[in-house]
């Protein structure tokens, strides 16, 4: 029996488009980081989960590479998902711009800190 997450099997991953695969890859890498951190601090209960997450990451990389080489066919994102992704990207940009301080505000902050 193959080791890995039940929700990240090959059939499920093959149905995702490249953007969703990239999201799953990012999520899995974050989980692996957290598991390694827990292992280093002695807080990890299930050491088998490390192996499972590593295999999930390898499985995602394999599917992406097979698509790149033309072994697997690319899956296109549904139209509403593409529109949602563009809207999310635009809202993130707007939020990022609104959180940045203007040069005048930065100058005021540094002058106040100097006092």
C-alpha cells in the first residue's frame, strides 16, 4: 500500500490545475516545516506524518514535471475559478498598497523616534 495522504492521491491531484497544485505544494511544504519544527522541539506525536508529507510533496512535483514533459495532459481551471483567482490577486494588491506607508509618513516616524 502506498504511503501518503488519502486526499492527495494521484487521481485527486491529476484533476487539479497547475495553480491548485502549486497551492497544495505550498500548503504541504508549510506543514512539513511545522512538523520538522515540532520534531526538533520534541513535540511531534506522529513521526510517520513526516514521511507522508514528504511523499505528498514528491507526488505533486512528479505530476507537475510529467505535465511539463507532456506525459500527462494539462488540466484547465474552470472559468469561475480563474475569475476568482484574478479577483483575489487584485484584492491582495490593493490591500498591500494600502498597508504601505508613504515616504512622508516614514519621515515623520523617524523624526519622532529621533526625539
